[in-house]
C-alpha cells in the first residue's frame, strides 16, 4: 500500500518506518526543512532502540521517503496518517490546531472519487474524528463526502520499546463505522497480528477514549504505588515486598508497580490532564484523575526533603551529582522529567549540580544551558559531589564500580529515586542510602 504519514515526530517516524518494514511504500511529511533534509540523508532524529536499523534498511530499499510537500505525499497515497502534536493548552485541553490545519489543507487538495482513509494516529480528545471530517469538508473545493473516511487508530507505543510494540502489538484499536475503511485497515495491520493478537474495531469516540483511558489507568497504578511507598516509610514496611505481594495477583499484574519519583514524558502527564479537562467539559468530576496529578507533582520532588534533612536544612554551597536526565531509560525524551524538577529545586536552594545521562544530554543542554555542569560520564559527574542522586534507572547505573564511586564522592551518600540498589549491599558498603518506600540505611 502507499501511505502518507504527516508529522515526523516520535509517533510519526516510528509509524512510517514500521509500515515500510512490512513492504508498504511510505512518504513522511514535515514542515521542518532541516529535519527532512537530515532524514532524507539517513540521519535519524530521535533515539529509539532498534529504529535506526529499520530506518536505514527501508530507505535503502526505496520504501521510506521524506518530503515537506503534503501534496506530493498524499497524491498517490490510499492511507493518510495524521501523527501531529497535540500539546496541552493553558487550561489542560489538547491543542488540535496542528491536526485541524492539516485537515483543512487536505480538503483543498483531495480529489472527488479518489477514495482515501484519513487516520488520527495522534492522541486526541473524544470527538476529534468528527472535527477532522468537518474541517476537510468545509475546506473542500469539490464534493468529497464519499471520497474519504476518518478513522481513529490510537498508538500504544512505549518509548524505549516502541519498535517492538509496533511490530508485535498487544492489540490494534480502530475506530470506524465504514466497511470500506475497515477492510483497508484490516489488510494494513494483518502482518502485525499473525500471532493472534486482536484487531478491535469500534466507533471513533470509543477508540479515542480508549487511548486516554489506558494511559490514565497506568498513571493511576504508578501514583497509587508511590502513595503506598510513602505509607511504607511511615509504618516501617518495605515497598518492594508489598509490590511483589500484590503484583503476583493476576488481577493486578506486575507492571507499573515500581515506586519512584513520579512519571513524566510526552504521554502520561498530557493525557491524564486532557482526560480530566474533557471530563470537566461534560460536567463530570473525575476525582481519581485530579488526585493522580496532585500525587505525581508532589512525587517529583519527593527526595528534596530527604536531602534537606540529611544536610540539616542547608543546601547552600552543596554540590550534587545526578545520574539520569531522561524521564525513563532507553530514550532521550526529557519532557516532564522528574530530574529537571529536582535540579530547579536544588539550584533555588543555592546548590550546584553535575549531571550525566547516556542519551539525553543534547536535549538537556538546550533546556538548561550552563545552569549545571554536564559530565563526560557517570563517574565524572561524581567529582567533589556531596551526594549522588539517581533520577533515571538506566541499566549502566545498576551495577556501578562502588570503589570508584566511593573515591570520587566527598561523602558516601546516595539518594535513589528509582530503588536501584540492594539495601543490605548498601549497608555492607557503609553508605548512607535513602530510597523510596524502604528503610534508611546508615
């Protein structure tokens, strides 16, 4: 099939590349000329494990193309994916201007009788498919009413394992009432569900809500465990044991039960906020979501009171090493990353910071500039530091050289926001070690 993907951000680039991998001819569109030039010359613009190999292979095979021209991309395409940003507005609602502007443009260039399927791949509020259809029709220069269908096909990609998620999805959700669109979408996704995972057809509004409901439920699990972790500290329980105890219940499951310093990234914060806003618009008070957002905002700064208490309320002149800047491992995404909230808090209290992240340093430098020192490696960050703070659970941080670590830190003090280390090991090594939901060592 010939496919156009409008938008080459995280979702668009993964989507276009993976569809090309199954033999489709894909043209990706972006208004950023420099970005398109980079992609066309074989330079991938995001970090995602496994993506570059597929990206380069499909470019070489002539199945993956990039352009700044929507007209060129959609002229021969049967399928048009809208993979555009939907950033939160000041009131928390999703900004649909990018999507609706493109929909309006499509109305001006589509031709009557040349049937196409327009697919909302972006995370969008309930009712967006109808708005896209209306935007196309209201800007059409000819009668297009029977020449296109708008389908909701939300993505469920986890940064760090997005290629695997796309190529072997748990499920594919497709919102449409059109039999013609169902047939095309079923054919498009058939190679990805050969092991029997379902393609679930439903109406557009249900598909749109499914995406928000999924991410919001996962955010609920995370915030719930962070609340349990705080209760563990007050009661003298161990959150790791509680996590294992409840995670073995198949009704609950093991995933998303690890306590930490809050969730970040491009999806959970935005989607929970947008669903809450949508609920308020129809006069429904979604109390759980408001609580989840409040818990998560507080959790991002969870370690700061611990740090202040250890240093007797005075952080002025103290120097801290931070391991991890990305919101999660295996990505360079720093959006809503807890590390940045902690950095701002430390700097405001007169402290200085050195930081290291395996992939997120370039993005972090664009945001922080010279406010902190960016280290050459994880051990370089430790030089003359009064304590180490762990903000992201990268694998290379899990088994460090503790002899080297001890020799570089001014004090054997670690504040671990991701519970990377074993408590008994920290005790044997003579560290003062504070984590999340577990007893203090030292």
